[in-house]
C-alpha cells in the first residue's frame, strides 16, 4: 500500500515538474489521470472493506459483553493480549538493528574424542585397496579434540542461499569442508548448487560427520570415497511432480579428491549421476532408496609403499575410476513420533572399477636397484555395510554396524608380465576386511550427544584393532535442520 | 569424461522435457498444512476446491519430525503451505522448502502462510539462552488452542485461498463467512460451558497450553518436562510429587502425542487425575474437526470437576 502511495506521489511530482510536463502529451496525461483515478477507487474499496470488518468485530465484542462471565473471560484475554503485545513491542525493540540484523546464522560444532586403540594408528591400513590419503585412520590415541565445524549460512537474495562450513582441524589447520551457493527461487522442482559440497553419492556421504550415527565412516566410504567426497562443482537436482518422491540429479566437478586427483585441466574432471526414490509406509515408516554413478579420471594419484626388497617406492595411477552405489535408509517410529522409540536402518553397497596405467616409481627411492616401470591396471572392488540404530528410551540410543570389503581383483600388468612380483605390491594383497561396531549414545538435548563406541576392526591383513571411543558432539548457536 | 558428458546430455534433455509435460493439474488447489489444525481449517474454508494434506498428525510432535522424502514430494506439488511458524517447524520446514524446488511456497510468496504471525503471541522470552530448554524466540507457537486465534487466521486464510484460486474466490468467501458465523456461535457456547473451569490448577506436560489457559483462565502450576523440550526425568518427577502432595493441582494434563507414563506416574502417587487432551484435530475420536477439538477438550476438562 505504501509502495502504491509512493508511486502515486512520484507520479504527481512527475506531472508537476515542468521539464517532464513538456514531454507529456495530452493522451499520456489522460492515461495517467485514469490510472490515478483507479488507484483512488481501489483505496476506497479497501477502506470500505476494512470498515466493514471493524463493524463486525465491534458487533461481536458487543455481544460478548452481554454475559458477565464472558466479559470477564474476554477481559482476561484482552489483558493477556495486552501483555503479549507489550512483550512483542519490547522484543521488537530489542532486536538487533542496522547492518547486524542481516548477519548470517552462525553455528559451531564442538567435538572431542577419547580413543583407546589396540593397534598403532600410524600403521593403519585397509589392505587390498589403494590408500586414499584422506582422514581414514582411527585418529590419535588418548584424548584429542576432533574436528570443529564453524557454519555460516544465510539467504543472499530472493534467488540464492549461501553456506560455508569451515573445518578447524585439531592440528590447527583450517579447511573448507563445504562452501556453496544454492538456488531457493527455482520452480518445477529444480534446484542448483555450486561451489564445494559433499557429493550426492550414496547416502552417508552427504551427511555431516556430526550427524553420523557412529564415530567414524563405514569402511566402504573410507576406501572408495576417501572417507567423504567433497568436490568443487555444480549440482542440478530435479524433484518429479509425483506423489512418490522421485529425485534425479547430476553433478559435474573438478574431481579434485579421491578417487580422482587434482590436475591442471580445463573443463570437468568428474561427474556423478544419482536417483532417489522415497515414500512412507503408513504413518510409522519412511524410506529412501538411492542409485548413484560416479566417474572420474585420476592423474598421478600416488601413494608410498615398501616393495619386496624393502625399498620405499612411490606408486601412481593414471586412468578412469567408475563407482556404482546402491543405498537405502528406512526410519521407523510408532505413529511417526520418534520422541520415545525409533529405529533407523541404513545400508550401502559400492562397486568400483578402475582402468588405466600403473607406475612403479623408484625415481626418489634411496638405494633402488630397479627402474621406474609402467604397465596397465584393471581392478574391480566392492564394499558394503549395514547398520541399525534403536532409540530404546528418550535420550538413549544403541546401534550396531557391520562392515565388509572385498578387495576383488586387481590385475597389474607389471605382475602379469613377470617384470615384478605380487609381493612388490603388498597393499594389494587379497583381503576381505570386516568390522563389527557397537555404539551407545546419550542425548541430553537435541544439541548435545555423548557416545561410547566399541569396534573390532579387521581392516589390516592379519591384525585386529580393538577400538574404544568416547566422544562428545555439541552444537551451539543457530542449528539448521538435518537431512532425512 | 566425454562419455560421461554425452550421457548427461540426453538425461538433461529428458529432464526438461518431463518438466514441461508435468505442469500442475488445474483441478484442485493443493495445500500442505504443517499441522492438522491448519489442514482442518483449510478444509472448512475450501471444501472440495482444495486437496489438503497435513505434514504431521495429532500423534506426532510438530517440533520433531523430519523432512522425509514423501513430504518433499508433497511440498514440490503444493500451491499453498500453511504452517504455524515462530520456529515450531524449524527442524524440518526450511529444508523442505529448499528441497522442494517450488518457488510458489517460499517465505514471502502468497503460497506461504505463517499463522502465528497473525495473532499476538504469549510467552515471548526476555532472555534467550538454551540452558533454559527449547524456547522459541518469537514466543509460544501453539496458538491454535485459543479459538479467537483460529478466527483471525481464518480471515486471512480465506482471502489467501481466494487470491491463489481466483476462479473459486466467491466460493471461498462464502464458506469463510459461513465458518465465521458458526465459529462465533461455537465460541459463545464454549465460553459459557467453560466458565466453571476458571482458575483450574494444572500440571501440564509441555508448555503448549498457554493460549488455552489465557482464553479460559486456567492456571499452570507445574510441568512434567523439567525445561521445555527436555523429557521428564525421575528427579524432576520426584520433586513434582513432593510439591503436589503439599499443594495439589486439580488435574494433570498431557496431549495425545505424549507418552502417558510420566503423567500416570505422578497421578498414581498424588491421586490427582491425569487427563489426555487431543491437542489438535485427530487427537481423539471426537476431535474430528476444529469444532470437535474444542468440544472434546472442554468436555475432558469439565469431567474432572464432576
């Protein structure tokens, strides 16, 4: 309404101004007058409607006064209203004014762990799989601060929302875990995200570590996605106009992180296609199924290893990496009310095929007796996990997770040709890694969690790591909603 | 990489094609209500002109559901979303709106209505500190238990329906006027019936009765939750038992979506009757619509006095 008044005023000013008036022809004047007349009529109509409503309200109030009891109730109500209006006024004035009011929402996740590990974490290895060089180890022994997350987010304008999640590592380094803009004003079920974000491959990869049900990632996520894959890129998603939830999406990225590798190249280095299907079964159960396919190319993706002569060599891979994922999650709560009891079942299966060249590099190895050599690599490897978490009473949850990896086949041309022996690549020893994990957590409020976790981790061939973690995860400040 | 891009291209093409083919049907206005009371109100004002669904049921706590896939699908197709607001749905609604890819229902658009913004709110906290529990900075959001608030919301909602579906604007206006007349009569009847409840002392489960209390002059003297949103603890219940033995309240009240255990525990030890209230439409057999909700709520409270 104010906007229209201003418009009318501006119009009048424009008409009065001699400079503009000269430029205005008679027909234009007539049109403008007509518009002003219409505006006036519109206002009168609205004022009439308002008066009508006021009369109705007064009539109702009048009737209410006829009964003494009713009047008393009305008075107490009026009093309550006055009190709340007063409170509203004070709260309104107490609101931060000026530039401050538009500061992004800030939240902080604090996280600390006490770890007891039967094996030396420095020797941690998931035998059978290429080391991802990510945060896949069990962490330090003893007391340590785990990753602290600092989150800023706000709507930028009617079209975009921005989010930054900075990870403050306990070694005093800062990383950008996620930093992206996303569309908020698109229609037809479309959504676009650009920047660095957790790739929508599988189910758990997209979820922040503080919202995981266990202290660490499933083994499959560790070896196939380097713990958690966040790429720099663009994501387009589309929700179908159907009653059943159908979501299709595509991502194009830099391919900067495992299973890809950072490189100097124009265009995209990785792509991911995903599809989600979901719905309800009655009021108590909700589910989602997902399929994803991630393709990337690695360039000089390398790791250090000891060969059969005890020489420290550097091995690298150049080629394509294709990952297929199948994921499912089912959540159950009596009548869909998770406050007292609820159960969450979650599982994922991944299959990865890699095809390219593999280089055994002794260039920087001291006392190397063999030359640097390159031949083919073809591999097909897989992994899966299943986990269930049950809230057996308010605040308390217990969970179990089973992990299994299959090192599958890794065909090295260097071994097949007889140039080198399988023993020169001990990391590719055939191994079916397994892990059993139990956890119990206590959630005094939705902003705090204490967790106790036991795991028997057979990731390394011939060694069982018995792990105990005691962890706190605390969320401060504006805390956004969690994904399903 | 080339192969990937060439496989993405037809996928993108078929995406946009499907988007074109799937323009919303012209039939009924699709309304997604966050809570059953607003779903019921839309039903009253729109009749057969709208297809209404509610994101939560009376047996769920609207603070604590998730943005589950079926809700994203419903939000994607909705013409209008009617929610309480005041951060009641902060744990799931923002995500739902963002994931829906539906610009018609974004805050600020005609397809988004926050009912708590339309009425004066009670219990606006003077101090914001999470050590005080799950408090709402904008005030107590459970506004629907005062029927005068429902009347205020109905006025705006009726206009909004007419604005979004101009072809049926007259039908919405007629139904809204008719609803107002019936509602006014019902309020008069309820206020007369509820006169004996004035000053009734209660132990509540969660602080979600403020508006009913203000309307009928009920007095809240304790709550089963030690702090808003924190489940009852044994220590707090023991303290309540001691307090209630010294100075008993008339009734212990809990809602259909609450676990009755804590209320029954306190009731057994203090001999104060525990009463379940429907809280919203669908919370009891009799609370089939908004009229039934208040009929049943008053009947259950009045039964305590007999």
